[in-house]
C-alpha cells in the first residue's frame, strides 16, 4: 500500500461545505508589548467554535455509500462531538455520539441540536470510547477518531494551507499549535515543513497533560496515569500512533505551560479581540509568550492557533482569578505581624502606594497574626523587591506566587474564630476603589478598637467590599457606631448573620 500523501490530501480536503476559512488577525497590543508581530488564527470563529469540524467532515465526506448507510459513531464530550454531529447532518448520515454520563447538559443539548443521537456511558472519555467501539462492532457503524486518522489529520492540516496563503507577504518565523491527541499539530506540521521549511513548528501542551512531550522524550508513546482537566480539550492520556510519528518527524519542539499562563493568554486574547477562548484554545498564545520570553525574541513574525472557544461559563471565575498571576501582575505573600493595636495600619503604610489586590486576616492569638496579602505589580522582579522591603522592616515574609496549593486554597482558609477574640462585631463596608483607598479606610478605622478579622479582594468593581471584625465592648457600641457614621463609609452590621458566623 503506497504511503499516504498528506500534502495532496490537505490540498484536496473536503472541509468547506461546513467549515469556513478563518481570518488571520494581527494582535496589535500584544505585538507592541512582546516586540514581535503576533498573529492569531481564528479557529474560534468556526460554526461549532472549534477547528475539529474540519477533520470530522473530511473523514465523513470520504466514506463510501455503504459506510454512509450504516452511519457513524464517535466518543467525545466536547468539540469533536459537535464536529461529527454537524458533519453527519450536512451529509444526511445518522450519527451516534457516545458521551460520559458526567458531561454537562449544555454540551449534550448542543450535540442533539446538531442532529446527533447521544448515548451516555461511563464516567470518563475512556469509558465512553470503549462503549462506542462496542457499538461500532455490533452495528457496523464507522468510528470517527478524534485525531488518529489520516483523513482527520488532513482536514486539520487545511489550517496550515490557509495560514501560509494569508501570510504570503510575511516570513513566518514560528507557528504555535495546541496539542491534545496531536491531530492538529500533525496535520499542520507536515504541510508547513514542506511548504515553509524555515518556519519553526512548535507544539504547546499543559504541563499536567503533556502526553506528546513525554512521548517524544521517551521516543515512544507513553500513557499518562492522569491528566489535568482545566484544559479539557487537550486532556489526552495517550497520543495517536500516526500523530506521534508525524510530530516526532516534523515538530521543532513542544513547550509546556501551566494553568496561570493559560489564564493569562485567555485574558490577552479577550483584551485583543473580545473573544473568550477555552483553555485549550489559548495554548498556542501561552506557548508563544513563553517562547518570546525564553529566547528574548524581537522583530519576529509569530502565529498562534486560537483552536476553540467552547468555554464552560463556570470556569470564567477561575480564569479571572489566575490571569494576573500568570502574567506576573500580582504577587501573593503570607506575612507575620505582631498582634497589637495599630500593627495592621503600620503594615499597610509600608505598602505605600502599591495597589493591594487582596487582604485576608484572622486573629489567631494575642501574640502574632498572619496576613494573606496580594499586591499588584508591573513585573515579576517587583515581587522580590516587596518581599525584601518587608523583611528589612522586620516582618517574616513567605512568598506564595509559586505555591499552587496556597493560590488555590489558602485565601479561603484564612478564618476560624480564635478563643482569644473578645467582643467581636462583624461589619460589611463599601468604599470607592481607587489608589490608597484601602489605606485610607484602615487609617480612619485604626485607633481605639482592635481589628480581629479582615477580608478584602479587589474584583475590579467601582466599589471595594470589605468584611471586618472589630473588638468592641458592648458598652462602647453606640460610640463606635457614631464613629462609623462620622467617617462616612457605608456599612452593614453583620454581627447577627448566623450563616456568616458558621464560618468566621
């Protein structure tokens, strides 16, 4: 059997009955910031918001009449499922999509709306895939693999053909391609290597789903024991046979990125083109940025593939939380301060005009307290400078920026009422969100009453919201409330909030 001619297959691929040629968009803000020309290939604009439609349709369009009569089947919980469902509907073919029982309803309904018959089986993609193959053997349906099939690979490779045609007046120095099972990277790499040999072809994977990276290092396909699920579109335990061989042959390297870097890339893309891509869709840009920093590159023409925009809405909060960390625009510290009146204010005064993004504190003893503090920075070097400044003033400082557990959980654990807290009353305040607003707030509150709890997080709103615990004897409550009225901040007494008291 003659070897498969991928170049011819890509140039003759049938994708445009359902897919569309997506634009190659200049990202001017990123280009200026990174000192390189950054181009974004907008596969997030496909009808199913993902490149997967290309490979699925190309495979299904090449089926024989007999195969079409028997229908097609696939296993997927996301983009491939929608691609197969839409492609089959376009060609009048019955499609069965096996999805894990744990698949969110919104994705199930999306596939059904495209004409796919959904079968729920198992708790994971692996379970669903096993069941799909059983159904294939029982019914004779054709299994549409999400990545390890020459026609699927060729369909994805049409992105490279478009990319070179759209960038015809530019010399592409490097292209950054997300990798899950490897179909997109394999299809693009074989075409780019043949027609633009000087272009570097760089795959990008999450550090916790590095199946291709580990396989290339081992010189064989490896099976990961577990994969991270944040970038679920590339959460693959083992890459394909075809895709491994092709990536081994044609890729220049694979770059690994962590969750914070992915979140920062999602934010960058939104700031640039007002599109919210999914974590897997932002891998290309995350890798591009890491490459630029590593190589200290300037003046290059670099393209990243925005591979998909099927973002789960409930992940947006996590993305927003971690984006500043990924861009090194927020530093986190645990700081030990003495437990005495005025210590809180003194500490905040040392932060000077720095933007405080978060402040969590809970009295734990009468001797010392730990504060969880976030500070806005412009460059990662500032984090070290802040730590050195605080240490020089006698504070015990623990940087938390590289501590994954602290970033995920510690801010939510700064609580638990100590037996040392006396006469505590809880208040919820609002104050204008402006430079030094937090310091001004603390300056007005400081003095005769001790702060026993403090929780503040800057969420980018017009007003900052703070939960404060104050030690105020009952005999002084009226005087304290008069003081609050005088300082002019809006407040709500939460002392009788039973639900709040369960946790603080």
